[in-house]
RNA sequence: GGACGGUUACCCAAGUGGACAACGGGGACUGACUGUAAAUCAGUUGGCAGAGGCCUUCGGAGGUUCGAAUCCUUCACCGUCCA
C-alpha cells in the first residue's frame, strides 16, 4: 500500500495487567510512534494509583494522548472519545508518526477500528431521569414495550431487562425524533490498520494482577480514595463503578475490612479480565496475538509491524 | 458413655413421601454491547442426546413404599450440651 496516502493505525489490545502500557512505549520508541490511550479510566486526572495509569515519568518517554484529559466532574463518553481519537490519529499521521492505539476498553477500540457511526445525541441526563421515572411508574417491561412500538429493531437487540440501554434508546428517539436503530452503523475502518494483542496464560495473568493490586495498596490507594472522598467525589466514583475505588470506598464507609476490600478488588479484576475477553477474543481473526511469556515477543511484534506498514 | 442437631451438586443453602436433576445465592463458563463500558444486561452450570427422552445423584449400607433427598434401621463423620 502507498504509505503516504492511507492513514496508518497500529492497535495494541489485551486484558488489564497484560503490560500494554509498557509494550506500547517500547513500540513507540522503536517505530517513532505516539500513543493514544483507549482506556476509559485513564481519561481522568483524579484517578491514578487504582487505575495503574502510566507514571508521569513514563508519560514523558514518548508522546501520550487521551490520558489526564478530563476530570470526574466532566466525564467523557464514547462519542467524545471517538471524535477526539479520530482527530488525533489524523494529526499523528500528518506528522509522519505512527499512531498506536493502546488500551483495554473494548468499546472504544471497536468504535475506532470498525468505524462506528453512533447516534449524535449526547447524554441528556434530565431526559434520562424522566424516562427512568416513567419506567418506575409503568414498569420497565412496559417501558421496553414502548420501545418496541417506536423502534422494533432496537427492542430486539436490547434485552428488556437492561434498563440502562432501554433508557438510552428511548432518550435518543425522543431527542432526535428518529429511530435509535437507524442511527448506529459500522463499516470498514478508514485506516490501514494492524491489531496486535498480548496474550497471557490466565493463571499467570491473575498472579500479575494480584501482585499489582498489592502494590497499589502499598503505593497509597486508600489515601488516594480518601482524598477523592474529601473532595466530594464519592458519588461520582460510585456512579462510575471503578474497580479498586468502589471497594476501597466501601471499606472507608465501614462496610468491609481493608483485607476484604483488597480481596474484592482482586476478584472483580479477574471478572473484568474475562469480560474484556468478550471484546478481544482469542480466536478473533483480526487480532494478531503474541505470547507474553515469549522473551522475544517485542521483536516478533516489530517484525510483523514492519512487514505491514 | 448419653441427649439432641447436622451431612444436598464446585461453595453456601432451600427442600422433610409423588409436579425433584432438585428453589435461591455465590463462583465458574459462554455471550450481548453504538455517547456511564472497569458500566449495564443475558444464557448455561450432573452425564448423554438435535428434541421427545435416557442414565447417574442428595454422607455409606440396608429396609418400608406403587413411588424416597424426604420415613425406618444401622454405620461413619461434624457440632452443641450432659456425664
């Protein structure tokens, strides 16, 4: 392919704790790359220890994007993320650098690699609350039946028990006057892209994660959460449901011991790893998986990348 | 030594003669996902079969009954109390 014409995109995926951040830095150093984070929790300045965000030192090694770009008061959503990320990919290509999209938020990655067209309607919380209230009154089954009348297709792919998605679909329909299902599309990626993944044997990955969580506590996770609570972010943390923060918060509220909180974090992180695997499947033909236990993993990645770009 | 109470599937636990392969929860597995996504939600979870269905399970052994996880006898183990 004529390299100057098509915009390039290297994508690095893998479960939490797989070493994406570190690998992305190595790749960027070797390939004159810039990293675009695809991690929904790295966006927030206030979240640090519990998210295993790259350290300030690491962030200076190569250009990083979409880390610490907003605050908990002003949460980003898929639409904002997607728009900014597309723009960054373009800019980095224009600079003659290689954009490296690295992260574990499957939805964000797919929205870019599959060129999702998402409903233009930004979240409208008042409307959502109103719909939720309505649902409480008439019953959420009835709410879903209402959706089925307005947009049968959407009602088919949204489970009637999934309140959040039912409400969002209705929100979009009411605000735009158009069917939700007509406003979501996907197509071929506009990028010349290569997706690589870091694969670990589960047990080894779990061990790494456990060790990392112990290290988070040693590094002051409890203090970080306490500071957030003191700054009035308890509700925001609860609403977002961030692993590590939710559990410590429960401990700070006296609902469980510190040790229990730690165990819950370990367990919830494991569950999260498995749910991430729904987006990044071992048998996905689009993902080129590399074995993390191979000492030459990075060299193999570079061989493939250089062959493609 | 005696008196009660208990032993149910990976774990906890309901079930005390028939609708029981056995409620529920946890865990695990699989999946969905289009502006909260580290969110939200679903299916499966004794074995075999595409289904009807068939086979093996409720601590062990034996018995009663047309029929037992459920009743009886006995053995084993655990718990509390009395010696």
